[in-house]
C-alpha cells in the first residue's frame, strides 16, 4: 500500500481517527491524504464549539448564506492544516471536497489512487448515528478499496 486516505469530520473523535490512520500509513511507509468533505452548510452553522486536535473553530452561529461557502472552505482548510501539523508530517496532503459525504470520499479515494480508506465510526444512538452510519455504510458498500473503520465510542460504552 502506497497511499492512505483518512476522512475526517469535525467530531472530537477525529483526532483518534487521524492518529490511528497515520500510524497505519507510517507502518506501511505509505503517503497520507487527509480529507474533509463539506456536505451540509447547516452543520457548520451550529452554535457548538469545535475543538479538535488543537483546532478551535468559531463559537458564533453563522447564518447559512450562499457566500458562506468560501468561509466554510477556509475554516475546513485550516482544520486540515492544523491536523497535518499535529501529526508532525509535512508531506501529508490535505484535500477538501464538497458534496455527498460517502460519494465524495469514494471519489477522492479513486482520484488520489488511495490503497486504503480510513474513517471513524462514531457509534452514536439516535438520528446522529443514523446519519453517520449511513456514510460509513455507503462507503463500505460501494468501495473497491480496503476500508479501515476506527471505532470511536468511549471504552465505557457497550
């Protein structure tokens, strides 16, 4: 395996996914691509504070407007660059895509000639689990590449 694509979202567990995917890639002496997909602008307008891998996003509610896409791209790019810095490897490529999550991950893997896709499984209950489960399932059912799913639920959960 020569290239590993690691798909990251803004969930606090992204750090675990990035670190474990990076370790797998380094063990195989493979190049790393960090990917973030902008799918739903309303997700980014949340009042939730984003703190992942040393990256602190905006706490303000951002009204969803057409001109917000450029700002979303800038914040996502900063998130990927910060993730790259914290992994400590300047050769990591960062990639930002827009669109359907599963489809964008699969397209990026194909375009980048990735030999392995790494993504997290949040293991949540309720509607958020359904959304995240759908993305993981969509990638799993449609990929021709090996997929490494990093379980991210806390150890005290069943």
